[in-house]
């Protein structure tokens, strides 16, 4: 396919401005200028020793092989307790670009949730397009991006034809024809499966119970993977087949930053859904892990800690080495900690000492740590706020969230934790409403009402990202 010109990109930008992606077209036009297309910089980037492992292969190696980098859940534009994270995201993207150059990566996979919201801020869009522009103009790496449940399929798909000319393939939503999602490479066949919305895998049926709807979604997801596997097998000719996905699998350990999908995650699928694939690159779950004890079915996890309850798990990306006739080699690559998140618990009298310990334990040269603080002794809110402000300024540690001791309501016996509404999920709010109405959680009515609510919530979320 011929290269687009800068003029073509500017013209496309005029058309795409209304889609919210016009901000990237000027950036991309620089990447596809004649000078950028013919002058790829192969100079060795500066690296700190030990940060990136040696390249697993030489571009001039006589052995045919392919290196693939599995990433997911970038969540560009994300905030934590209303604090901006664009600097951390930029650090990740800078690191990623250097890693791809040093490792001579052939294909970068982004397994969904490129952005944190359906309408990402301009800063996030600029980071996205600048990264792609730098990647295509300084490396030979190709890119496969799939949509996640946070992404707007329309926003991702709008520039897809232009991006395709730059070796970037985007599937914001599932194509009607499975063959369109099967991509052939010399050493592998990739099946691009994005987040599957309920309308992609089942038709609403009048009178269908909650359990029947869950079973229909789960079976629809399985059928989709089976059909795309059959399409890939017809073309594979002995090459390994790799699938992508953005979903919840049975048995995974999630985090509070993950939005529930597929009827409140009840339609999660098992490892058997991916039988026949040599590797499945998954996104949506932010903790790195395999599925069902099978290393060839993996979540790479998010590159940043997106909530405080993720802070105990190291972040990583996954480097795959594909050599014909041998099993795919999977190498976890630890990511730097660009900002540490800490959950600490102490009495107000020990606050200064505790935050100093946090500061001492933070990664050198990283951004200042952020803390979720649980105070164990009763102290008036105004006095506590002043104390936290002063100690935070003195230690250089930002306290983003304060949790006070739980109190018990004298009238209901229910624990009152002082949580704000934005700290609760819609499902928790609905469950509290049912509790106040006196509906027993063990009663079938509770189960049916919750199921109906989850279906409605799921439908609203899918409509927002269509």
C-alpha cells in the first residue's frame, strides 16, 4: 500500500475533526512526510544498565522468528482521586518506545482500554498520536490495537484507514466478517478480537431470565472465538495462531479500578474458551496473571497502578518470541514504578513518622508517592485535615484519600465507613437500596432484581462507548 502524504493527512483532519480525533492528524502528517518515511533513526538509544534485557534476536539472524509485545489497559487520560496522571503515562510511553527499538519488536499489541473514557481529554489523544507517530517513524514495528470497554469504538475507528497505511491496525469493534479480523504475518496469524459488547454476541429475547441472559452472553463469546479460530486455521498453514481479547475470565483476581462488564462479570468465560489458540493476549484485568493456570492465556495487566489496591503487584509487559515449529516463548518484562501508591494505617500521632517511611521506601527518581491513609484513632475532621496538609507538605508525600474508623449506626447496626458516593460502585449503591427496602440477599427476588439492574447498567455503559 502506498504512503499517504502530509497533504492527505491534513485533508483527513478536516473531515475527522468532528469525531474528536482531529488533534492527531497534524501529528501523524509529520510521521508520514517523505523525510520521516525514508529516514528511520537506527541509532542506539541511551539506556540505564539493567533496565531492559538484551534483545532476544538480531534482525540479521538466519533463524526466522517474530517478537511480539503484549500490553493492555493503558488508560490514557485516567485520574486518581481527581489527580492528573499524564506525566506518568508519558514516562511509560517513552519507556515503551525505547524498549521496542532496543528489542527490535515486530508487533505491538494493545489489548484494549487505550483510553480511560469514551471521550478522552486532548492531552490523552495527543499522547496517543505522538507515540504512534514516533513509533512508525523510528522503528519497523507494526501495531495492533483493539477496543476495550472504556474505549469509544467510534473514536478508535475514525482514523483507522490512515493508520493502516502506517502499519497500525485498529479494531475498535468486532467486524461483521470474521476474516477481516484475521491478520497474517510470515511467522504467525493474529486474530483481533476487541471487547465484545452484548449486542455482538446475543440478541435480546423477551421473557429471558437473568440466568438465561448470562448463559447466552457466555455462549456467544465462546462461539465468536470458535468461529474466528476456524477462519484463522484455514489460513495458518502451520503458523501459530494468536488471539486477543478484552474480557473477564473465570478465576482471575481483579481490582477496584476495573469496570464490571458482561452483566456484572457474571458472564465470565473459562480457559476452554481459548482452546486451539497458541497464545491469547488479554486485557481488562489490571493485575498480571494467567488464566486457569495456563501460561499461554495471559493478562499483561496495566502499566500504571490505577487504584490503591493494585499497589502490591508488580507491573509488567509480556514479550513473546515466535519461532516456527517451537512453542511460543513468553518473557515477563518488569516495568519501572513511575509513581508508588501506598496504603498506610496509623494513629494520628504517628503520621509524620509513617509518611517519612513511605518517602524513604519510594522508588528513587520517581514521581512523589501517593497515599491512601487510614487513621485508627478518633480525631475531629477539621483537625485531621490540617494535620495531613502540614505533614504532607513537610514530607513531600501526597495523601489522596483519608479513611476514618468505621462507626456503627445505632438504629440499623450497619457499618458507616464515611465513604463518599464517588468511592462506591453503582452495584454497591443498588445493593444498599435493596438492603434498606428489607429485601433479603438470600431471597430469589434479590437475585432477580440485581440481575436486571446489572443488565441495565451494562446496556448504559455499552451505549456510552459505542
